[in-house]
C-alpha cells in the first residue's frame, strides 16, 4: 500500500527523527496526529529518499549561489574527524567547519583517514564556500598538511591546535562533533555505508539549517552564513519545498535538452575511405605545416597544386576587401589551401577506388553463381 504524504507530514517525520526519537515512537505519534497508520520500516525508507533529495537540492544551489545561497563565511576554518559506528566497522567522518558561523562547509564519510579522503572533504568545502580560508586549524595529523597543499596551495596556512585533556584551542569543533556523536549513539548502530551516509547527511543538514544553537544566540549556522532574517528561517518544510523546486528545474532541463536533440539534424556516417585520409588520420594540419615536408607520393605536380607557397607567390594573388584595400595572403595560408585541395582530391580518389572494388566483387559473385547454375 502506498502513502501519498504531504510536505507537512514529511517535515513532521524528519523533525522528530533528527530530534532523536525512534522509528516506532514516530509511527505512534504520526498515527495519533494524522489518523492513519504508517510502519517504522516505511518511515525509514521515506527518510532515506527525502533526505537524499534535499541534499541534492542544497548542494546544487549552494555550489551555484542561487536561491539566496550566497555564503558569508569567515577566514578561519577547522577540520577534524569522528567515527561512525556501523556495527561491524567504524568509519571516519571528516568534517570541515567555519569557526565564525559554525557552518559545516564540507563533510565526507571515508573508509580510512587518508590524504585523498581529506582532499574530497576540502574540495566540497571549497565548492560550497566559493573561497579558500586564510587559516585551517587541525590537530596535527600529517594527511591534513598534504591535502591542504593539494587543494588550497599556498593561499591557506595550516595551524596545529592540539587539545590538552578537556581544554584546548581545538575545543570548538570537538564540541560540535559531540553533538553528532550524541545523535548517532541514540541510533545504536547504522546499517550499510550507503544508508549511513544519507542519514549522516541528514544530521548535518539538521545541524546547519534547522536546529538553533545557544552559542549562536538561538540562530542556526545557515542563518548567519546566508544572512537569513527571522521571517526567512529554514525548516524541514522549507527545505522540502526547495527540493521540489530543484526536481522541477531538473525535469524542465531534461525536457529542453531532449527537444534540442530532436531538432538537431542527423549526421551521416562518413565513408571508411574518408576516415582513413593520409593527412587527418595521422597528424594535424598545423603540425604538418610546421614540421613535416611534403611526402613524395603527394607531389603537387600530380594533383595540380603548388609545391611551395613561398616560392611562387604569383599563383596566389592578393585578396580584395569591400573597402578597396588589398591584403596579401600569408605563405602559411597558401600552404593550408593547397593541403585542403589535395585532401579533397584524395578523398574523391579513395571513394572511386572503393566503388571499383565493390563492382569487381559483385562481378566475381555473379560469375560464380552463373557457373553454378550451368553446372547444375
């Protein structure tokens, strides 16, 4: 049985789920409020689908700076990793966070903490922020220095702020990671890496856009990052509306691309002999003119061309323009013209040769069948 849920009902489920309630508790509250049942398994499947759509829409608009997503981030970022429990394995979640707004700019769930995995997180952060930070704080892991050098180059200074017991200059992002750990601990353990990654993305979206923080004066990091007023606060309902707008935009783009492709004229396949041209198949025209000499089997005397454009400028008169002035043709252009004429004649010759070969084969087959009929 399928459920056609409204955006309000979907937002109700997502709000309760990322507030820490279990799927069975959400199912009971949903039945009490909306007067029809929905199973916990169905709720989980719908959550995975809706969070994936919202994440795609947010990534699309944030990377392009559309729909009011022009970021205003600080120049100091933090990076750290925390581990996600999948039952049989613990996978590291690499988080890149802006110190000024508390916004999670880039996240990546990897198998191990390597320089390639850190580069993915930093590349995502750079695409969303549209800038490179002046300083990136870390706990001194070596792979951070390698990844920062590859992604940001010399524009970003990497500073090490080690945590000393429970206090330290790296305490800001450690407190943020504690919020994510508390939500993950309530879920006991996740299932596969694919489903876990979607749920973790939902936790990051909920932290960035929905949950106000007391350290930010009861504002969300997205409100400070994108300068949203109290009337334009984000919620799961507004994010779902954004996902619907994104899906319609993508659908219209695909329809327009399909119409454009249908209006294009079909391109006929070239003859095999044309594809095997002695000039275009081996070298480009400019490299041929600049490096190679004219081969012996391509002498211009046989094809009616010019042997050398520099030696016979009288064969190529000056071109006239509408204003009455004359412009001399450069030797390189003369040589290009000769090569083009030669190529056309070579193609015509190849087509004629192929036609003669086909005619000879057909005549041989006709003779064979005629002999067979006489012997029969």
